[in-house]
C-alpha cells in the first residue's frame, strides 16, 4: 500500500509495526535479483524475507527488496541421504511439512518456526534440540556488490548459537537465494528428549514415534504456547536463550535449585531465557499495548501499538529486570531495523 509516495511495510512484518519505505520490489528469481542489484536505486536496499525476525523502529530511508523465490526439490540422493533444495522465499514450515510428507528426516523438530527459508542459515534457526547447522548442506548466495553467485558450505557459514557469518563478517554482503539440506531417507535419528516433546508424544498415545509424530508433537507444543502473528503481532522468541559459564550456572543453581539448564560443552551451560523472564516477573505483564505473552514469556507481543519503539522500550525493561535479578544480559534474537 502506498502513502505519500512511500510503501507501507505493515503487512510485511509479523509485529504489524506501521513503517514505510520509499521504494519496494518483490523478487521471485535469482536472475531478477541479480538484475535488481545492478539498479543504483536499490544499491543499499534492505533485504526482506518473511518479516518474522525483525522489529522496525522507524520509517526507512532505504528501499526494500522482498525475496519470494519459490521451489522445493530433491537435488541429489544416495540410498541413505537426500539433498533437498528450497528457494529462499519458501515458507519454512511448508518446507518441513514437505520433507515429513516425503519421509525425509532431520528438521521435524523445527516445525512451525516462523519465517522463510532464506533466513534459516543467517539465523541458524533451532528448536527442541535441533539446529539448522545439523542438517545444512550448502546455500546459494548472490554477492550484493558484484551480482555473482557463490555456494557457501557449513564451514563458510561459521555457524554458532543463533548465529552465522551472515550476521557478522558477511553481514549485508550476500543475499541467500536457495538453501540445501542433507536429510535422512531411513533410519532417522529422532530427538525427543528436549523440552516436553517426549511428554507430548506420550499424551498423543505414541510409543514408537516416527518423524511425522515428532513434527505433530512440536506443532502441538508451539501452538499451545505461541500466539498466532495473524491475531497478535509477534516475532516468536524475542530473546536468545542465555549461554553462561558453568561456574555461573552452578552458583545460580545454589540459589534457584529448580532452574532448568542444559549442558552445552565443558565450559558453558544454557539457561532458558523464558524461565529467567518469568522469574523476573514479566510473564504475562502488559504495559499499555505491549507485553510478554502469558503462555510463553520469551515472546514479546504487540497488543495494538503501531510503534516499534514502544515494543523495544518494553523489551529493554525486561532485559534490565533479568540483569538485576540474575546478573545475566539477555540478547535479542530479533533484528532491530531503524
């Protein structure tokens, strides 16, 4: 929608924040992207996917390129493994459901994560004990300056917890056009011991789960906890889970013996940010038209404001509260755009 020669981005971000851009184009092929990147008017454009992992703080002065490249196919396969290629504009959950329907295992735990495929390697998305990097084969990317195509393998991407080279050294240097995943065709290795996946499977009456059962369990869990962005503006988990030194985790356990925690390696443990936020008193706390969700404290919710600044103000209030109570600095998972 245009207003005063600008284009509204309200329908293109899941928070439903009302901001605008002076110039907007939707791209549906790698070739079209390469051509558009040659256009001086789009030289410094914001690359936009599903708008599910961003918070706009103000109107943009730069143009926007919306990536909507479609397509899912098996690129090659062996007896054990199939490499699936998906366009950057494919809805992530649609890809998961396609893989489950074709009995391809490895991403069933990542069901119902909001957003598009193109954002998956940038964020190294993860949930319920699985990360994209566990199944990542490679990604096809376009260099923003030269327009040349390059394939990035896992090592090139330098994956970390909700992190990759695309958020650091290669930030804004490339646009992802396709992602390829190496998935199992048989003898799937199910991961059901994270969160309450096992418990949900038992409630479902499943004793010998397959990948479809795990996907259904995850969908059931996420649906019960997370608000639908179409009804309540949100971007899913607003904060990353906290990675802390083992010594700090041990000290906190002395004070909070019921604190959930997960071992990362010999030096670090992970503490769920949702638990920290809830214990600090912010779960379900609503201030005006913003607040943290009453069923999942990790989710910042827009209850009717059109202002990204108000949402960020509340997020900072939560961060200050957790820092004061636990001495832990929460880090936003969502990208702030101003």
